[in-house]
C-alpha cells in the first residue's frame, strides 16, 4: 500500500508475486507528512515533540528548495538526528516512529549530491 500524502510504502514484495515496483520521493516534505501522521496516531508523548521535529524539517525543506545540499546534510545530521535521539532517550517518541524517521533521515542525507 502506498500513502501518497506521506510518501510511505507499506507491504511486502517477493519472487512469488507479479507486479510493478513502485517508489516514492523521499524529501523533507514527505518526512513532515510522516511526522504529522505519527502525531495523529499518538506516536509522540506530547504535541511539542512532533512540533520540534516539524520545525527542523521546515528548515531543511527551505534549504532543499534553495539547492543548498550542504545545509540540508548539516541540519539533518546535527539538528534533526540529535533531536530524534533526544526524543528516543526521553521516551517522547515511539520505537516504531523513531526507527522509521531515523532510517529516512539517514537515507535523505545519503541521497544528497
């Protein structure tokens, strides 16, 4: 299943199934949608935790739109990931939400030119 608003694919593919491979765009906007989804599903201890992540991703989105990929990487590695780790250590975010957001943050950094 693909949630086009979040840019999230949920499902399993294997050699026993015919079909078409589908992808999605991973960027700060799709991550903001995912944070909002997790907030709506109660994956954060409080609204402030989700707002803090959203604020960092808003800054990253600004740099993405400007094509300033060095700043994107800096804000993801030094800001977003640090905040995400802080939230996990202080039980402000569920393990599932943490795992997914951390993986997407790493992928976003790795895909920068």
